[in-house]
C-alpha cells in the first residue's frame, strides 16, 4: 500500500466558516450501479467508504471492462457543496493513474452532474468544492484504462452539505393577549435572518442582529402555531422550529369587600350581617374574627351567627368577597362588638331567601287563586255590552223595588 499524501482542500468562499455535514456518514453502498436496490450488500465492504476506513476492508477489485460502481441512496434530496475521496493501496495508482468519476442524480434517478478527477501518486486525496442541488442519489467508480484487472484502495468517500443550523433555546412567555419569543441565533457568518410564521402564514422577518419577537393583538385563551425558519445568505432555509402556544385566560376581577358590616351581640354569640355584593363573578364570602378565617368555604349567604363566644370580650370582624376563580379580595374594615348575657335574645333566621324556582311556584299559586276574579274584572272592563247589560239589570231591579 502506498502512504497517503494530503493535498490542499478547495472550498466555497462564502461557506468558509460554515459547518458542513457528510450526508454519506454511516450509509451503506450498493454495487453494480443500475438503481436496483433489490440486493442489500450489508456484508460487502462498501460501508467502510463512509466511515473513514476500517481495518483491511479498504480495497476492492474493479475492471476496465466492467468497472465496479458503488452508489448510495441519500434518503432525501439535499444540496451538495463539497465531495472528497481518499485513495490508498492497490496497484492501479502505481502503474496507471485512474479516473475517479462522481455522479449525482435527482429523485427520478436522472443524471444532474458528473465530476471526474484523475488520481495519481501525488494526488491520492481528492477534495474539492461543487454546487449540485436536489441530489437524491450519488455514485462513485474508477476507470483505470488498462486491459488487466487491478485493485484500488478507497479509505473514505464523503459528500458535504452545508449545515443549516436552526435557532436554539427558544423561550416563550405567554400572556393574555400577547406572546414573547426569545432564542439564540445560528453562529454561522452566512446566517442572514429568521422568518416567523403564525398558523402557516409568514408574519415577520427578524434580522441576524435580533433574537426576539413579540406577538401582540392575540385573543385570550387561544392556541396559535408558530414556526421559526433560519435563512442563509444564499437563500437556503432550515427546516424550522415549530412551537404551539396558548394565550392565558383573562382573569376575573378581584371583588371589593362589602361596604357595610353589622354586628348584633347576643348571649355568647354574635350575629354578623353585611351588605351583599352585586356581581356575576361572586362565588361567596369569607368571614374573619380577630384576623382568623372561620369559614371553611365561601358563604352564599350574607349573614352568619358565630356561637361559643366569651361574653364581654371584644371581637373584631372582617368580611371579604371571593370570585369564581377562588381569588379573594381585600378584607373590609374591622368592626368590633362584645357578646353579652344581658343582650335581648332574638331568633334569627339565616336561611337564604327563596330560590328562583320557589319564587315561581309561589307566584303561580297566587295567580291560580286570583285568576277567576281577574277574568271577571277583565270581562267587565273590556266587554262594554256585558257591562251595559249588568248596569241595566241593576237599574231594572231597583225600579221594581220602588214600585212595590
């Protein structure tokens, strides 16, 4: 085997500081190039071509009458920017400089471009720039141009694509009517800007000096799909980072405490009442005695009797309102009072007022009892002939009485 000689690697200037990826890394090649993949040559030594050489499996035989070709399925269409081929060993380089042929094909297996390089004892490492777009398949083969069989050692075959880095560390702050996004931009010098999409529609362009976007004017408690695509100086775009966000629900108003709190002292107890709060967001009230909440859950009533208190001891009472999201408002001002054994005992009914259904049932009963009288009244008022008849009957009866 001949020792390797490293040669200068040409590169595309605009991508000098850009990262590249070898799309052949770890992929398995197939022989007898004809786009027939019915045979999987996993046991053949062609896989080493993409893994920088392994052991002695870096020599394979080719013939000028039927050159051995190795082809690769890249699994997706990519844009190739560089390729490299490292040759070492065999006898063809020593006796005759072969032609290395690299071919690129599209999804339909049509030839896009062919690259040919002669390999000599002084150029064992072929590495150069190339620009081929939408490549799905690639092949590599040699033609020694001599009549006898010969061997060529290949220790590495690479196809380089420009690494389209994505934005990183995307952070989201969700609010009621807006969402704030922040991220880290790609570090490549050829990175230009970020496209921002909302629900598959482009809405903004953020240049490479910025790394923040604020979406405003959104609806509360609503889902939105965003996507951020990094764009490079040659127009190439990354696949993009998708993010689904949900704006927060607008919080219910925090309710003020009742305006008035009344306390009636009793023997060993206090009767507490307060003015009700008219709000559709009201869940109930909390009651505090000497700063300690004595209600397990918000009360629906605006009256409470506190028992088992010490007579002649002053107790400070406060009331707060709780909304339907269980958010408690401020407490009312303190109102102090003392239970007394001399207080007049009053029986308080703290039962809540009639419910809407009970009120309807009561009203219906009243209407049912009064309906006959209501109907007679309507008949007398609105039916003039009946009214006249009744009046005439009364007058006739009066006249008969006078004659007698």
